[in-house]
C-alpha cells in the first residue's frame, strides 16, 4: 500500500493552476485556478513594448488560450497580433510537469486604452476548466520627448 498516492488518472501538479504575463523583472497574475485572490493586477505599458505569457499547474498535455477584451466596450481585441481576436493566442502544451513554458515576446500594438487579458485552461489539480482574469493591460500614450538642451553659449559666450 502506498500512502499519499494520487488516485489513478488524477494529475498532481506542484502548484495550483495559474496563467501569467511577464515583462523583464515583472510577473502579473491574479491568483490560482481562477480565484483572483490577489485581485486583477495592472500592467502599464506603451505601444512597442513587449511581454510574454505562460502558465503553471496546467493539466498535462493541454494548453492555455489567451484572449483580450477592451474593458470599455467588451469587444475582443488582437493583443497578440495573430489577426484573429476571437482565437487569441494558444500556447504550446504543458507536459507532465504541468508547466506551459513562456511564449513571446509579443509587441503591444493596441491604441491607448484598458484591456483585460483572460486565460482559458484546465487546472492540473482540479481537472476542471478555468476562466482566469489574468491582468489588465493599460496602454498609455507615451510622453513627448523632452526638449533639446539649451545651448549655454547663446547668452554668455562670444565668438
């Protein structure tokens, strides 16, 4: 008899399911198995900026589908530049370690606005479908460049 063994056919992931967005030095996710225990974080960004997506605790041999909506209108948007906002972006599969390795880098090309990134996956521990509100992506209008430095010789220098 093996004590603590998982039932036959059940997954046993090290972590609960979660999908995430990363940017160098930053990780954005709302909680585990869709519970939003951390609230929906905000990723402030600009057009031309890049990001990556991935997941952990995902049912083995399944993937994550990411889609984004405009929070003002509810319309699907093409955050991943696939040409098909309805389809969004589908990751590679999680292998038996329940990890969906990061995909990207994706370039932000949406106009200024607020967008909600949502992930659809099957939790590796629960075995149930999850709709995960991952992050709000806020695309800002970049600030204009600073004016060029003034030439200090304009007033005090002589030729």
